[in-house]
C-alpha cells in the first residue's frame, strides 16, 4: 500500500506520549476525498475512521522526558507525507471511494436495510443494483455517516442521487416532514456535488435543474483571510475594509473613537493572522475557498 499521510498526536507529557499515525491506501487515485487533500482515516477528535480501503497504523512514541523523544518526533515530521491530508470538513456530505459512496446527511441516517428494521421507524427504497436502503432520523449519539456499495453515476429516477433529492424523511414521533432536510441538507448536498464531483454534478443538474439548490451563507462566521480578494466588509462602527490579499485588510477612510491628533478619518492597514472572523452578510462574500467556523 502507498503511504499517503503521517501525523503526530499526543502532548508528550506523562500519560500522553507522542504517537505517530500512518495512513496507507491503494485506492487513493479513485477517491474524491484524496483528490481534495482530505481522508476519512485522519484522526480528528472523536471522528470515526470509516473507510473501506485505507489502513491506519499507530506507532507508540515517547514522552518529552525520554532521550528518544526528539529522534522519534523528527523522524515523522521530516517524512514527505507529514500532515499532507486533513479530516474532511463536517459539511462535506458526500464522497466517492472506488466502488463505494460515503454519505453523511447529519440529521438523517442512510444505510443498507437490516432484517430487524421496523417499517414505522424507517423509510425504505430499493436501488437498481437491488440494494435496499433505509432512511430515518437517528437517535442522539448515533453516527449518521454510512458507506454504500453502489453506482453514483446512475442518474435515473431510481438511482441514489435522485432518491436522496426526492425523499421526505419524517420525524420520529409525530411523523411529520423534516423541514431542515429540504432547506439545509439538500443545498449542502448540491454544493458538495458541485465542489467535489463537478462532472457528475453538471450532468445531474442538467437533467434535474430544480435540484440545483444554492446555500444561503448569510449569518455564518467565516475566516476573513479565506474570503474572495476584493471583498468589502464592515467593522462594528461601519468602517468599510477591503481584503487586498489573504494577509491584508485596508480601510481608506477609517474613523474611530481614539483617533490621534484629533484626526477625524485616516488610512488604516491591518495585517491578518488567519484567526480573524466575520459574520457573512451576503452570499457574494463567499466562494469555493471560504472556510467557516463549524
């Protein structure tokens, strides 16, 4: 297997020695996650390592007090594959790994039907391959992500994509349609298709233009340095700043309470560190490179 990523975890303190995690995979060339510099095997918090093909191996290291600590640390830090991949963002709802499709609709669980599934808890549909799929609202603590062996290229009305865009999941107790599925989940699903599987998205939305939902980003917090260059934003006092590049904000006529020398307005240039955020006021302030606070 080809080594595709190396990462280090652990503070190195007593009880938390440094460890290396090595990810290998021989199907990365057919993986949409890998093409976007991400991988489901990358450890992040309590995220699962759900992937059909990838292999994760862990190498236990040492604490800071051990003589071999530095050698162990730099052995992996100098590896060409060090921190090459990231965990996919939580809003990445869809991905293709060889013959398998990864789906995470967050509030909705989609998976293969099981013998003990009860009809009143689930909504079922069958794919052309014969695979019967169960769709329902998972209980708290359940991981809604699932991997199905199916052909995402099937764009017929019996195919998985069409069914996802036309299904109406119901709430557990009162059996009413979940409004957020239409207003929030499907726009993000459409966006994932456009971003990660553009050729497939073009074909699908050409056949079904009414499914080409657009996300409303207004109200979400984003990192300023990831907004499109030229974007104009306002501070709390109404001063207009223009993003000159990914490191610079510029205001031609800045006005504030503590202006020196009794100056009413002045030129202000700010250097960004990458941590500054802003609440999105218009969808025009967002492009494919914008990163949000989850």
